[in-house]
């Protein structure tokens, strides 16, 4: 089933409204004090839980808390701190290179547009959207992670596991004023009720509107 299904699109307005009411005030789960720290935390979150990232970043930012210090940091030191996040060698390489590129190409100032952000090592559309939305309140797009993909497919809004295609479709379904908060609502719902292995349909407030309810 695709996002062109009339009933699914009709229900999308109700589902979005319900999510906004239940998860009102939901915010980014990655701990940070500056936009740059959020960027680094998001890079670390690839194939890793937010909880694990939040355990690692305090030590990382205490030792290398800004763009300049991370740009100069020895790779081995970064690797030691972030090792538990997985794929640490590649992440450390990207973090250092990203910091250096911000200094050399953007005069040490973090870009505030998607086009420039995705030129940074380790930064794709998802990371750029996280940063722009949560650090700068810029609605550049919708953050599509595993929860957003899973739920959007279960709601029959999309029929793809390609994050770029999913974002393109979701941006036509979700009003732009909700783009930033929408992913937080979906992530919270995915963690609380609509889990990957065993969704709790019986206790879900969307059971009347979800086409996948009790069928998974």
C-alpha cells in the first residue's frame, strides 16, 4: 500500500493530531549544550542508541568541547572516548575531519543550511535535519530514523525503507509547521508502544486509526 491510499491519508491528519497531543513537549533525546555538540552527538548516534551516546559525550565534550579542540584532537584520543558507540574508527575520523572542514571552509562557523552541512564528513540529510531543526529551529525537512520509517510504513503513508524517499513523501503529508516536532513524536511512540518486534496495539491510542493494528 502506498501513501496515495485515500483512507490512510485521511487518517494521517487524525494520527498526527493525536501524536501531537500525547507527546506534546517531546524534545531531542541527545544531550548537548551547543549546536556543534548536537552535531557531534548526532554523528555518534549512527547505529547506536541515544542513551549510549549520552553516556559518552560528557567525557568527549569535557576534553574537546568546541570545534577548534576537536579539529586538533589526536584521532586515537577521540577513538578511546567514543569506542562504545560502535564503528568508532570511522566516527572518530569523521568527527575530526568535520571539525577541520568547518574551520577551513566556513571560518569556524557552523553552517545553517542543509546544502553546506551535507558537505561535512559524516553528515547526511538526517544529521543535517536534526541540527537545523533542534539547534536553529529551521524546518529544512523531516528527520527519518528507524522509528519514523517503521511507523510511517505501518500507517501506510509510505511503502519504502529508503529514508530519502520516505522524507520526500512525508513532507507532503505532514504540515511544515510540524516537521521538527513530528520526528520526536514518532520516535517516542516507536519506543513506547509501536516497537519493532512486538507493537502494543491493544494499548495504543491510535488503534482505531492505524491500518496495521492487530495485524502485525
